[in-house]
């Protein structure tokens, strides 16, 4: 019996290793392709691209914050007060007394 479990574990490990190797191969191919595509970009061009990305990201985030705080539009989510149910003031012992036998609690 132990041999079968060990064999299943080994097959599972082999499949896992096969999947990991495949993912690493895909990752390596992608990195090589990206390296070839970007090897001709100068340091100055990278700096300009980075600065552009930062400016666009900061502008978009500033717009989001301004839009959310301006309050010009109706809010999508409304807050409603929670209403207390009518039975909340009763202790509920009458329900428990009918469901649980006194012998279970040791009462006589």
C-alpha cells in the first residue's frame, strides 16, 4: 500500500517539476525577446520614458483624488441606518427553554 502512495507522490512531483521548467523556459524566452527589443534604447530615452510614466501616473491619481473629493456627482454608495429588530429586547429564554431539555443542563 505504501508503494502506491509513494508512486503517486513521485508522479505529482514530476508533473510539478515539468510545469516549473516550462514556466521558467517561457520566462527566459520572454526576457530574451524583451532584451533584444530594448537593447537599442539609450539611457536618455529610458529617463524620458520613466519621467513620462511618472507624470501620467501622478496626473491620473491627482484627478482621481480630486474627482472623489469634489462631491459634484451623486454618491454611488448610500449609507442607511441600521434598524434594530423588534425581538432584540427579549432575552430569548422562552425559545431555548422549549428547544433544550433541562436534563442536558443538569437542572431538575
